[in-house]
């Protein structure tokens, strides 16, 4: 009985120590201005795990770590541009939700418009080809169509 009680007390003490350590490692709250900047930066960066969510929206562990990095760098006094550059250097332009317009991302920016223009050209050519393919009916075809419409069969 005493052994079980000691084991229970030891487990409770270890749990309390672990909780204290977790709370000690938690990020200190930032001033409201820095908190707004952190939120803006988190909305401008892509979660590399989810890829269709921002860091602010994602609950992935990597996204949490990246949000902590943003907060730490803001606390150190870095500018928004420096923080974005840090993430771009580390993960590439893909990490941004609004990648910069430069030669390597031209296809990303201009590709949808090029595909739209190509689709429009294909549509126009198809419609022209169909309009040109219609030949007028011959006299025999007109008579046959009239008979068909008159008799219904």
C-alpha cells in the first residue's frame, strides 16, 4: 500500500514538474503592435505541411514552430522584411503566399493568363472551323427534309 502511495505521489510530482517546464518554455506575450505584425506575417506565409493554408490557419507542428520563430524574431527587433527574407532563404519563394515577380516565378504569375488566352484561341478556331464546314443543302436534301417534316417520320 505504501509503495503504491509513493508511486502515485512520485507520478504527481513528475507531472507537476513537466507542466512547470512546459509553461516555462512558452513564449512570452508580445506587445499588441508586435502581435499584429506577427499575425500579418503568419497570414503572408504558407504552411509547408498543409500547403493550402497560411501559418496562421494551420495547426501543424511545423507551422507552430514557424509562428514561434516569427514571434522570437519580432522580439529581437527584426523588421518584417528581414523575417520574410529569413523564411525565403530557408524555404524558398514557395513559402510566401504572394511570391515575388521575378524570372523564376514568371510562369506562376503569367501561366494562368497564357492558358486562358490559349483556350480562347482554340475556341475561336473551333467555332470558325464549324461555321465553314456547313455547306448549303442541295435541292434533293431540302425535298427530303420537307417530306420528313410533313410526315413526321
